[in-house]
């Protein structure tokens, strides 16, 4: 039987300062902004999926009766997301981050030959850029 779940559509991270998050993900990482709703959220296109950045103080509030009925949600503390990057682009991404004064916390060369770099967004979320083969996915972008 073929799995019903086809892949991840959205990844959510949380940041209290959406202006700072918006500038980082748009200007430093180069993601295309889809939408921003005041101080509640900012959404970005990321390959075939979407990266959602929510203000945790806003998403715990129940929706208004005339709004989309998205249940309250959120988390506290730092999260993690990994961006799929081809092996030929990891060094270029590291250079781009360094030029923007974003520290590379770690570079990992995985036993299967894949490589990843770790860094933080302004909210302290742990971000990673990695080759797909770290998970046994051979198709590179």
C-alpha cells in the first residue's frame, strides 16, 4: 500500500520579533515572502514547501469567529529546521551567511558522505543546510 502522506508541506518556527525574522529569512537566506499578517506571522516559499514563522504570543490566541478556524498552537524555546541544499551550494551558503555576520556553529561530515552546516536565526532557532544524502536521499537539487 502506498503511503498516504506525500511529504512535508509546511515547517513552522517561532520568533517574537517578526521584523527581525522577516529581514533574516528574506534578505540573508533569500527566501520569497508569501505573506505577512501584522505581528502574528510571516510566511516564505522554500522550494516545494512553505516556511512559517509565527509569533508564539499571537498563535496561542483562539481565532476570531469570522476568521479561519486554525486552532491555537505554538511552542516556547528554540526549534530546528533543515534546508535541503546541494553539495555544490553548501560552501556558497556558508560564505553568504558569514558575509551577513551569521556564525557557522558547526560543519558536519556525515558517515555516508553527506555534509551539513548549522547556524542560528535571530530568534535562536537552530538552522541547518544539508545535502539530501544525509537521509539516504540520493537525488540532489
